[in-house]
């Protein structure tokens, strides 16, 4: 299952449309629709975090619906390790990763 397929699955479980997802996350409607059209865009980390917050699920719950075949070995390991991080320290992990990404 791809990220887009997982989003569609979660939308179906809640009875939400793509438009409703855009409203709940505060993302532009065109941004959400571009994930599913011929442009082939994929949601970035921040967008997935917004989706999780709007749906009241964790990132681990979000990614648990994605086939490991869609992830490479490092991504799978990262998710496995992250699942073991105590909830009170998960924000530290996000902050660290965000800082590493920002340093270019």
C-alpha cells in the first residue's frame, strides 16, 4: 500500500472526502488533490503529521497500514525503532530529524 492508498483507506474509514481532509488539516485543497492526480506528488512529512493530527492517530498508526515493500530497509528500521521510543521522547526525535533536514 502506498501513502496515497493509506490516506484513501483512512478517509474511507471516517467517511471523509479529500475536500474534508483539506479542511481538517488546513492544507490547500489543490495540495491534497495533487497527491492523487497525474502530477504524482507525495505528501511530505509535515503534511502527514497534519493528517495524523486531524485524524487523531499517531505516525506509527498511519505507517502501519503501508506495506513494507513500499519502504526501503532503512525506512523500515527507522519505523521499528521509533515505535520503541517512549511517547514523552517522540517530540525530541521529530525535532532532531527536523533540524537535520534544515541543515543544508
